[in-house]
C-alpha cells in the first residue's frame, strides 16, 4: 500500500478501537468490527490508481476513507452517556443512528468485496484450467514446475556445491521421468520413487535447511557434530546417487532391449538370405 493509504488506515483503526471501547450497544460493537474487517479487506483495491477504479469503487473509497472517519469522529466527540441514551428527533440514540449508518456503508462494502472476490475467482479458475490442460498434455509438467520453483527459491541462499547438486538432481529427475512415462506402467515402483523425490524428498530437505538462520546452518554443529549444511549435502548426495543408479539401470534395460532386437533382426534376415541363396 502507498504511504498515504497506510497513514489513513492507521488513523481509521484508532477510531474503530476508540469507538468499540466506548460503545454500550452490542449491535454497535459488532457492526464496528464487521465494517473494519471489510474496509481492511478492500484496502489494496482502494489503493488502485483512480483510472483503474470503477465508479462504485471510487464512491466506496470516499465513503470508507473520508465519510467513515468523520462519522466516527463525530461519535467519539459526543459525551459517552449522551451517545448511549439521548434520544434524537427520530427517537433513536446516537449509537443506534451510528448502527444504521454503518449498515448502509457495509452494504456498499460487501458489494465491492463480492465483485473483487468474483474477479479473483474467475482469474484463478482460468489459471487452473490452463494448468490442467498443460499437465494433461505433459504429465511431467508438475515435476518440472516444482523443480523450477525450487531453483528460484534457493537462488543465492545455498552454497555453490549444494546448488550444483540440486541442478544435477533436477536433470536426472526429468530424464528418468521422461523415460518412465514412455515405457513404465503407472504403478511402477520406480516411477513412484521418482515422483516422491521430486515432489517430497528434495523439497522437504531444502525447506528444512532454509528454515534455519543462515549463519547457524553453516557453522553450528547440530547432528552428530555435523552442521546443517553438511547434513544437507549428505541428503543431496543420497538423492543424486540414487537417481544416477536408477538411470543406469534404465539405460541398461534399454541397451539390453536394443541388443535383443538386433539379434532378432539378424536371425530373421539371415534366414531370408539363406533362403534366397539357395
């Protein structure tokens, strides 16, 4: 939020606190809290440039940031007993009149809040549809996105060795996943392990490390005399070596399949050539 809006929001919060502290009418206390919550939820919208504000939003901004503070000021300036018990010309007390004023304002605030929620929901639904289409077309997209997010999260926060190891793990994960998605059954244990490494084991190891203060993670012995950084390196080594062994196994299977197919072709066409020669 802009500095000006933050200043107005702080002033409005003080007025709400003061009004709640002196209000005797339970309905007024409830309405003050509800109105304040609505105003706070709309503050980011109220900070938009005027050119991006709808007429309704401009009217609500004026009501929330200009008319509402004036209304609360007027209430706070009244003697407490007068505000709670004096009858005005219409038979209501000042507190009852304030409840009615806040009711009117709250209706406008709720309308804008509903419009804001609807816009955000529509954008979110559209984004989810795009992601769903992307993942349907590319089953590896979930893993790829998770790895990209992880790389962005660790940028500049881990030592070069750890960053390089995570990059290596990411490459191995995508290579193994590509191979398994083409040939393995959905229930293949190896496919399950690859996904768990990408979506759980690797992110969890990194997040646990990042949760520690950087200096402590690098220098303070935490486990069996090892620093958190050393433990992270060990975890990354285990994942990296496991994936390399997995890839080697897959490549051996591929090489074996090629050799079997080559023998099949040789036997088949050797018989044909023998037949032609005779």
